[in-house]
C-alpha cells in the first residue's frame, strides 16, 4: 500500500480515481501498523486502488484539514470514495478477509 503525506497528494489521488480507498493511518498506532503489514504488497483492495494517508507525518495544517473535513476521530479509518465523495467508512482493524468482504459490499 502506497503512502501519502500531504493534503494535496490526497486530493490528487481521490480526483484521479473515480472509485478508490483511502486508509487514514498513523505511525504510532498499533492497529494501523497491523493493517499496513496485512496489505503491504497491495495497491488494490477489493479491486479498487488504495493509498494510506499517514496523518501524523503530514504538515499540521494538512492533518487538521483531513481530520476536520472527514470527521476523523480515530485511526485506522478507511473511506471508500466514489467520484470524490466519501461513500463508505470502516473504523478500526479487522482481519484482511473481513476487510475485503466489507469493502466488496459497496
């Protein structure tokens, strides 16, 4: 799973993909690291392009924009975007199989 570190990179990823998955994550978050390890060799999940936004490595103003725009109160939080708009949200970590099953229901 590729990682991005700025709000601009996040916006470009969502704009360039009609349907995509964004995992909001943090370096010092054990569930986030488990999720990263589970999907480390995947650039797609359930057939959709995926990227990890590492919130605690973003410039503070970028992190603030992301956290407030999408009302993120915990990580990992995964959002499926369709045409630039959030359509489905998964909060927390579960097994990779459950994760893919949940995302496939879109």
